[in-house]
C-alpha cells in the first residue's frame, strides 16, 4: 500500500517576544546557512530549553518528529495541551512551515483546524463553499454537483446566503466540516473542533469520518475524546513535549495517554495547573473505607469516603462553601458529580486547615480506572472559584458484589451500576 503522508525529522521552533530588526536579520542568516548546508549561527540564541540566555525566550513545539501514514489509514494524534498536536497538523496542512525537516503528501488534503478556518467573513456561506472548493483544486462544476449535499449535511440551508460574519460558532463549524468532508480530499485532517457542534452533529461528523476511512481516504484526527479515538482510528500517535513517545495501536495509545495524564497527580500542593484565587486549596486526597482505613483500591458496592485535605491562605471564615467532586472514566466521560449543597450540608466557619469528607454509599462503579476532578467555591462571594483541579488523582475500582447476588457486571456493560427490583405482572 502506498504512503499518504511521510514526516521526516519535523521540528518547529518558536521565538517568544516582539520581532525586531535584529531578529529578522538572524532569521535571514539562519535561512542562508541552511541553504548552504552550514551550521545555524543563531541556533541557541534565547533557546529556553537548551539553556540559552538570550534576550528573547523561545521553545521547540516539535523536535525530530518522524512517522509515515499509509493511504486509507485512520490515525489519532493524542497528547496533553501543549504537546504539539495542533502545530503538527498545521504543518501537515501547510498552514505553517517547519523549522526543520520535510513532509511529503501524496494526494489532495483538506483540513479543519479551527472554526471557520479559510472562511472570508464578508462572503456568504454559498460563496465560501465555492472559495474553499477552489482552494482545494475543485472545478466550479464539481463544486456545483456537490453543493446541495454540502448544505444539507450542514443543516444551515436557510442561512446559506447570509454573510459568514453573522454565523454563530456552531454554524461556522457545521459548514466548515461539511465543505471539508464533501469535496473528496484524499487526506482529511481534523483538529479538535467538533466540540463546538451539538451532540447530534458530532455523531454525524464522526459517522462521516468513519465512512471516509472505509472509502479508502486517509484520516488524521486530533481529539481529547478517547471514545472517538478508539472508535474512529486504527492507530494512535502520542506526543509529549513535541516528541513522539508512542506510535502503535489506538487502544495502547489511549492507555498510555491516560497513564500520562494520571501521572500529574503527585503532590497536589505544588500543582500549577489549578484554577481559582487559591484562598482555599486542595493539597491532598485520600480514599478510606467505612472503618477509616486508607484504601489503595476500592470495590464496587462498598461504602467509601473521599477525603479532600485543604489549607486556607486568608483569615476569611468562608461560612458558605460549595465543595464538589466529579468522577469520570478513562474515556473522559463524566460518571457522577457530588456536592455538599446537594444534601444541604454546610461546613460553618472554616478552620485554617482540615479535610472535606464525602461518604459515597454503595459505590456504583464497575471495575476499571477512574479520575477525579475537585473544586471549591465560595457561595457567599457569588460563586467565586477558590480552587479547582482537573485530573487531581486516578483511582482503580475492583469488581465487587454490588447486587448482593454474586453477579459481577463486566466493565464494558456500562458506566455505572444501578440497583433494580424486578417482578412479573400478569
């Protein structure tokens, strides 16, 4: 089978700060040196990662990325925010050029990187369809033959002659995806933009991508939706700090990505990716059984305490706090949410340090891995966010006798366990 995409030592270097004449001169110097095959005289200037001390900070968004994609393959690109996913797709789409390396594309590529990328705000939806088709190398007759299908798929027929600047973000992404999917590109490059559309449109888009793959077109897909990655892709490429750290089956790529995310827990007091004012901070999390013993693994159907240790950095008493936990499974799907206000519980005047404890009765989770988001809000301040940590900790659930019948529900049967009383009526 022929290759659709081949990336050879792709690197992308960004310099942070204001471009001045000296920097422009350095850029010209560097390009001339590369053309002549000589070392770059400015390679280490201001390079943050290489320890440079120049006036301008810089970083490598991608470093020596290599991979090849066969024609008709569907590949998911995974990685945390800042791993280099979007930069890679922009290089593949020829929106930006690499600092080093080479990309070979065999076939016409269509890309959907951001909402309405390539749309002209002053033109109508109809005019933008023809404009995008022309950019992709389609003739006017070819676009006309597909026009009705494009508009029908997008679901914005009554607004097709309205200037795009008056479209909502959802309308723009509907039309943009419809254009990219219906102009028959050999290679379809899609970034995480489907989250803008509603659930029904997301399902339609994923179905269209699946069909494109079955039709022999090459699909490159970036998403934080692990369910979409597993269902749509046959292969996964995992990026970390601009480098490929795994290239293989989509299932193993998803597993490694989730392990990578769970490794962020560590000491919560020193996590820098938290949100909120920090007046109250969650600094540790424990799981305990009903006897107060710390647990490393919990079991389906057991009672469990989630213990959130906190510190307070101001003398304010915070008499009306809202503390929440949100559990999600390894596919990033929310399973349940708990909040002290659901039961009308108030903590009163808050000491300088202590623990918020939430008793979860008859833990309704099948066996598997889960992650916890936690947060604290001040209701007396109008809902001000004091602290929030996503993916604060990962924990495992072992299968248990949830139903009290000796029957254990397999993990793939659902996202939560529910008791039910059955009877026969004649």
